[in-house]
C-alpha cells in the first residue's frame, strides 16, 4: 500500500511529539529552549542484550524526531549503569554483566540505531553514540562521592518514587546500596554530557523521571546551569497486556531473535485502538497522512488499513524493503492465495516461523519414492486412510506446496522446500509439514 512519502513534519520538536502522544512529563522551559536554539539531547539505552527490542523504540523514535527537527541526538549506552541495574519499575535486582559482553552488545545496538539515526552526516546535528563506561571506569569511588555525591542529599534521593516503592514494599527484599546509587550515576551522565557535549536535555520513559531530574538538579547545584527533562508515556496495550511481550518473549529488532515475518505479524495483529496509537508513535508518516488513514480505517474497519500500513512502515524501517516483501509473501501464503513461487522464495527461518505449530511428520529420502497414498496416509498420517486421501484429491481439496494435485502426482526432490520440507494442505485451512531426512 504505497503512500506519498512527502513529509511536512514540524520543526517544533515538542509539538511534533505532543500530537503523536509521545509526551508524559515535560519540565517548564523545555519547549522554549528547543524553539530558541539547536541543542543536544540524549536517551539512555540499556545494553543488557545484544539487540534492542520494541520497548526501546519509543526512545529511539524521540531521538529520530529530534534529529529531523535539526537538533543533535545522543544515544547513551549504559555500560556502567548496566553493571549496576536500574531500580525503576523493578521489584528485584538485575544480573550484572561483564565488560566484554557489554562491549559486544554496544556494537550490535549501534548497527540497529544506524537505521534510525544519521551518524554519518557532516551537519552539526550528526548523531553521537557514547558509553558511560568510558568516563566511569577510571573514576575512583572516593573521587566520585567527593565530587558528585556531596551535591545531593540522601533525603532528596530517598524521595524518588523508584526508591520509595522498593523500600516501602513489604514484598520486596529492599534495595542494595548499588542500586540506590543508580540515580547518582545516571545524574552524573547528564552532568558529563552537559559539560562535554553541551547537552541540555535528557529524555526517556515516564518511569525515568526521577533519575532524569536528579541529573538536572546536579547540573544546577554543581554548575549553576540549566538543564531540562522530557519523558514519554510507557506504552501499554488496550487489553491491559504488556506491550512487546508475546508467549515466546520479547519482540526483538534482531532478525535472528525475531524473524521479520514474526515482527510484521506482531504489528499486523494489533487491535484497532492500539493501531491508532502506535501508527503515530512508530512511523514517520505525517499528521495529515495519519488523520486520513484513521478516517479511512473506521469507514471500513474490516480492511484493517491501519494495521496493514503500521506493519509495513515499521518492518521496512527496521528490516528493509526486501525483508518486508518476504513477510508480505509469507502472510499471503498462510492467510491468502499465496503461490508456489512465493513459498519457494522463503528462507528456512521465515518458512518455519510461518508454519510454527503446524503438525509435522518425518520420512526418509528413500521413502519419498513410494506411492502417493502410502506417503499421505501410512507414512505421515496426514490422512486416516488411502480412501480419505483419494476422495479429497478427487474433490480438488489437496495441495502440495500450494499447487492442487491429482491421483497421478509423484513426489520428487524438486518438491523439497529448503531442501527438506514439503507442505501439504488439506482443505482450506489444514496444513501439514513433511520433513524429509
């Protein structure tokens, strides 16, 4: 469904986020600062895995819009803070990571970020990737508590919601000093970026407000400077389920962890209410385009226009045009009138993702030469008897690899998908996989 890609995004960054529903809290004076001068702003990213998941995408999209508006985005990989663990929204401490794992994760994350942010432009709003481990690794504990710790009182730190919830929760095991110090380390990140990169704004999820404002307070007390905070809402689903979580876990941006087909299907299967919200947050379509899509969608909701456009836009952004086409083909095979050619074009990972949960049976390559009915009934059990198989084939209700067959059909090596699979379709909706070993 091609759309006119002409954009008319506002250069007013805050206004752009506001109509998209991407602002939860904003410190007074933030919008005025952004309208007055070009600034640097940052979002912190947890490096505890070697891939971003879709829960990270809101922060990444905030940086994307920031760069579009002419400001400089800074993505901060929390190498040091990742070794501590953020108590915000958590009921227990995280596992801590070693340095080599964190470095590997950072490199992987940068590759994904480069699909959204321009790290190569020669303009002065070139995106920057930093790791707080670089400035924390040689900072001694004594120097840190002398230079930084003295500027914030324990009373101030205890007043943060993330701390109060953990300490006041009788079901919690409390909070270690390590995690209690997290907001101080994150506050120093903001101070460091303020001092070294003229960074005046930190952004993040609404659960980060306490940590972010610790940074603005540290900058005020230590430097006499002015810094600002902006948070986005935590993304929720209309049915109360957790966004980005499925039975099999997170929806990752890494194609090896979550196939482009599974990624595409996640967005395609969103509710009307969620799709109306997500298309504003997770695509770069402009306001007029989105308003028109919403209007058209609710005139003919059965066409699921919002879900189709949402899934195409975000899959293309994350995985590229080729992977999007493969996901489209895979969906067509399972839910539409896909062709044998489309089926043969699928790589094994996508093929298995499409037919996950489909009953499987195994035969040997030698058995592939046996008569058709032996294979379909005796060897695989797809049909209860030769008679049932013969009857359904006569009714034109059996397909091999999306092609209707007759009683004269003979299996051969050219029927193998990815050199090992045969797809049998019995009626309209019943699929079976034969694994040939």
